[in-house]
């Protein structure tokens, strides 16, 4: 009975564990094979068939990434209608109006109309993921994924591809270069100048671990809060 009601027709159970709300009346019904579908729970109409999985966009973006089992495309979370046909081998979620896609071994960025707006001839690097924009910038990798830089929404590098690591957390950038670590704010203004050690950003501030393994805590504005911290206390 469950197989018939959920897999053959449009699922009629509002709280079916296979149903994932997308937006408003638009839902995704999961399947064990490639027979999932996007449907309108009010009209009971299937809008997109043969959906293997979906990935929701970030922030205010409205296009949902989906796979038909072979290729990836995008549909509107408001209407459930396909906007960009599934034609990409790999595609990532929309962020700040742009999405990264891979074609013939190269990564490009498309807009919400499916038009390529950034094409720097960047090779696809399997080890690198999360090609998303944060506050107008996106992490990009150099050849073989060993060096990283930051690119703006016009496709221009604002940080050259000469950094060993770039991460983003809580609106801040932690960059490593030549064995030194720096912390930048969302506008790429220096918060902590280069130092030896590691840094991590969380909701409370910036944690710094120095080469001698002592730890410090700074505010998000770079003001020293604690010059010595214990990360943990254990019973002997």
C-alpha cells in the first residue's frame, strides 16, 4: 500500500518521511531510485520528474540545484519549474545570484538565467568544493588545487592564487601564506596582521593558537580579550 500511494501516484500523506518542503506548496518527494519528483501539494501536480536529489540555495537565492541521475540543473523553488535544464556533469548551489558549474573539465559561473558570466579557464579540481560567494567573494584554486585566491563577482582576483589556505566563517576570512596566518573582515580589511600560528573564527570571536600551543582570544574587531586560555580541563 505504501509503495503504491507514495511511488506510483503523488504522495497524499502530508507528513510522509520522503517529502521535503522546498517553498510554500512546492515539495520534493524522494525515491530510492531516480523516480523522485517535484510537486505542488495543493494541485497534486508533478512538476519535475526523475529527480534523484536536490540541494537548496543559500540566502535569498531562489534556484534549487537538482540531479536527474546523470546531469544537474536548476528549478525555481517558488514555482517548481525548471529554469536551467539538467546539462551539467557537476553543478553547485546558487549563492548571491551566481552558481558554479563544470563543463568539459573547467569550472564556470552562471547567473539565474543560465548564462555564463565568469569564465577564467579554471580547471576542475575534485578535492576543492564549496565554490560559493560570501559577501561578494569566492574561494578559487590554482592548478592542482595547491594554492588559493579570492575572486569577486566580476571574475577579478582580489587575493592572488598564492595562499596555502583560505577559509570563511562568521563573515571573516582566515588566510595562510608563507607559514603566516592573517584574519580579514568581510570587506577584506585586516583584522589580525600576519602571525605564526593558527586562527579559527566562531560566534564569540577569534581563537588564536601560537607555535608554543598557548591560546589567545580576540574580538571580531581584533581587540585582545584574553592573552592566555585553557581549551580544556581534564581529571587525572
